[in-house]
């Protein structure tokens, strides 16, 4: 996973790298932060540019995390992707802390972890209302309300995915119709042809861009059964880019739903 992480960070623009390292530290693991720090040093970025991110944003507000309060219910590991996206999109500061699901089990697995989300006290009601548009409380755990396929796809936050590199290389059997392969290949080619404007619009790099050309080649085969998990994530990232377009090919929805369910299963392992 370190190699993929290094590659992803090297694709960050200077501005995005500085913003993530200085302003979004709570969203990253110590390993990712260490790699970002080394990348900043390698690029020899001017102090004036770094200072713009180490000082508070003019319109922002400084928060003391020690004063943060927790939401009343916890979240599963799989749902933290959506929670992070929701709170970030609504400009609600937060951090999450993993908690053991049971005091009886001495060793918890990563998949069984639940997470408590902390926010500034004055934002608690706003955060609760925002979260409950997408989740409902069940025995102390927030569970996701049933979403349509496109809404689920839009909620995927690729930089929050924590899948070991060894798993990304695992191959799985994926059955696609000739029409589905044609549509996915066309979207993938559009990404390759327009990667600059797309990343500028998203304000982030495409995390699985390096897999897209190989994906297109595999989809040319009559029955591409040797797609690995990185290819599946590349498909999801590609179609996520275009899923809100008026002419988005709705016939892909069933396949998208199946791929999302497959990724959710991996995250729960």
C-alpha cells in the first residue's frame, strides 16, 4: 500500500499537497503524513507558499479539538467514507476515533471497529441534522438509510479507502455485457483525454488513473475475467465523474450496484 500511497501523493499539485498536509492532518494516517512531509521537502516549495497554508484561512475559525464533543451514536468503518464526505461538504470540522465494539472481545478486528465522530459543540445540532438526512439510529449505531445506486456512487470517497496493496492486486471474476464494456471504455477514454480539466474540477488527483489504460485494454477482450480490485475501483471512479451528467448511461446502474456491494464486502473484512 505504501507504493500506491507514494504514487498518489506524488500526483498531488503543490496547492493540494500543502492543503492536505497542513489543514487536513486529521484525515490521514501517520504514514501518509510522513510521506507528504517528505514530498514537500523534495519539491523545495517556497516558504511563502507554505506559509499561506500554515496560517489560518482568513474566513476560517480556529477550533480547539479538546473542546469537541461526540455525536450520540457511532459509525461502522464502511460508513466512515460517507460520513467524512457529508461533513466535509457541509464545512463541519470533525475528527473520528476508533472504538472497540465490545468490552467482551479482547482483540477487535479492523472490520469490526466502530468510530465516534467529534465536532465543535456549537456545530453538534447542525452535524446531527445533516448526518440524519443519510443515517438512522439503531442501538447506538448510525446505520445508512437506503440510497439509490447513483447516490451511493457519489458518496464514495476514494482517498478514504483503506485497502492493502496485496488486496488491490487480487483478481476477481467480473461479467460485463458487450454494451457495458463499450460504455465503460468510452467513459474511461474521456477521462484520459480530459484528465487535466477533470482533476481541476474535482480539486484532487484521480486515485486510480494509472489503472485506466490497462482497464481499457482488458475490456477489449471477449470475457475479461482477470480484473483486479484496482481495476474495479478505477471503473467506479470513472463512472462517478460522469454519473450526474444528463446523458449518463443509466443501464450501468445494476453493474455499479454490484461493484459497490463487492467493495463494501472487502471493507468489512
